[in-house]
C-alpha cells in the first residue's frame, strides 16, 4: 500500500513545484504550498516568492507563517555543506528517489554510522538533502532508509528485505561489511517506531527519536495517529506490533536513548512519557512546538548539537 501526497519529496514533486512556480494565476493555497516546500528544501527560489507573497497577503497570520518559513530557510542556508549538496544533481536525484536507501562513508569517522529512518513523506520534515548536509559535518558514515508505504518499515525495509526482522539483520550485516564498529539510530514521526524497535534488534550504541510512537500493541490505549490504522496493523507481523516499554524493559540492553517531543502535541507527549520508565531513556520536551520537532531544533541551531551529543 503506497502512500502518495503532494508534500512527499520526490522527482515528481519537483515537476509539480516547477509547474506551480511557472503558473501565472496561482490560488492562495497553491502559493502557500509552493513556498512551504521551497523553504523545507532550501532552494534559492524561496527568496523571490517570499518577497512577493509578503506584499500580496497582508493578514497577520499569513505574515507569521511566512516569517516562520523564512527562519527555516535561512537556517538551512547556514549549513556548511548545503550549497555543495544542492549543486550536486546526482546526489539530489538519489536522495529524492523513493524507496531506495542511500549510504556514504564518513570522511573522518568511517567506523561510526548513523542510520536515519526518514518519514513516509521521504524527508525528515526538511529534505533528505538538507539532513545529509547537516550530518556530513559530523564526518561519520550515513545510511538513509526510505519507506514511502503506509507500513512505515514494519513490513520490510526497501533495499534490504521484505520483513522487518530480516531487514534488521541485513542492515547490521551491511554496516559490518563496510567496516562499521559503532551504530547509532535516529527516526522522526512515521519513521520513529521502527527506528526505536531496530535500536533493540541490532547491536546499537545510541538512539535519538523525534516525535515518535512507542506502543502499537493490540492492548495499547495510546493514540496511534491517522495513518497507523487497524487495517494497516492487521497486515503486519504481530512480532512488530508491540509496546516498546515492555520490549526495552524486559531486556535492559544498556543503550542510551533519547526521545524529543513537542509540548503542543498531546499524542507525541503521551507516547514519549509512556517511555519514561525505560532504563537509559531520556525524555525531552520542546516548548511551543507541535509535531515538527526537528524543524524547531534546526531553526534554533540546536539540531546538530543533538546528534553530536548522541554520537560523541
């Protein structure tokens, strides 16, 4: 069951954005969709459209929205290696391609790897290209996983295997064959639950989750969100439909984990606080933030520091 959305980063979305950019009479909805995507992808066309929409729409709410996008876009521009990544057409093609993992060896710490579970929107809120540029500053090896299905990696990880357990083994073996000694894992939103589960399935040195789910078991009383429906769960192996508190408590693996959630998302807060009793778990709240925790951390120039704290 493939997931499709105009907000999903992909080569076809780039075509749509180009069409909208060239359209003479865009609706308000089209204009604000276009500029929000230009912002999260950090492209230079944002600046021109931003100035035009500021003049065209004078309502305070519109200006507040545009200002938030400007802050995000400028934070992306400050990333040391972003422009280099943006100028690399082949790199862009690989990172925007759906359901195909991307790996690169670190320049300084080849034996350390971070496994990144991207979302069903094929991003980490901002584009995979932005995420790569940010993380390249760590000098470590990077493995981007992608699954743009409703199953969020739990029915197999594209490029590795058609079930989650075998995929976990395959990924660990893939990294060992690359000479990786230390594996760290991160995930956001729809990539969050699988990333947390994998941190228990392979030999992992540390975990960082953003706005994740922690319990999709049959007995769970926590809200699951609009995509992890009963219909989807019915098609998953019961082995992955678990309460991570039970899994992580029954086997104290000594792994240090951190989960960050936004104070204005009650669903994310409930799932994060559910994990509070897990050994080695740190729960961190971002004030005045909803679901998009990586975006706020990027705006505040704190996102890279979170990864530095995780790995070093």
